[in-house]
């Protein structure tokens, strides 16, 4: 396994729609998923999409609610209901910054795993947020493009100072 270079905001690979994975069982896809998982762990991320490591394919890895790491290839997401929630997001491709983004609170997902087996299920809360964030990467979208209020966007250190000052007040 190897650590991969993470593309940062401004690189064209992050703005291009990713292509479907033709053969999810191919050895190079298995290797890519393993390297992405190692890279995500090393960077303390919650998810990582292939375009973030300069590979324009429709797959991502994420930390599951059970503490493991899973991969979803050629994902399809569908919100369950109309409920949304504003929540803070960061991104390994936009280091040092966070912003508040509105996302569906629950969703259905489907795709395939690295053995080509269909995967489907439902996700809620943080896992649903991460899946939506990573799928956005596959569509050439970064989280600031979804933001409604740029007063809720800033450097991690500044946002932490503001939050601490509010607690003291």
C-alpha cells in the first residue's frame, strides 16, 4: 500500500465529473481502494473520493459507523424524505478550512464493492453527510459550492476561537 497525493482546491481533477468504474474487481481498483484507505487514515479524514487522489473514477472510501472503512464503487444516493440539516464540513482537499453545508439527514445508497457485489442500504447523520460530500467530489463539486452563508466559512483556528469566546460569554 502507498500514501497518495491529495489534490487541493484549484486542481482541475476536482472540478471534472468522474467516470464510472468499468471493472470493480480489477486488481488496480483493489490497489487504489487500499491506498485510498491508507491515505485517508494517515490524513485523519472521514472519507476520500478517487478524484481527490488524482483518479477520475466514481468511487470513494469512508469510515463506517462501526469504526471500519468501506468502499463504494459507482455510488447512487437518494434522499429519504425532505429533512435537511446544516452541519460543519471540512475537506482533505481544502486543508485548514471549514464551512456549514445543508445536507439531507437520511439517504438510501447503492453501488458495488471491490468484489463486484451489489451494496445497498440506508445512512443517517454523519455517515449520510460524508457519503453526500464524497459523492459531490465524483460530480466535480466542492463543499463551498453548496454553502448558503459564507459567514459560516473560515479557518479552523479562527472558528475554534469564536466558539470558545461564545462559551465564555
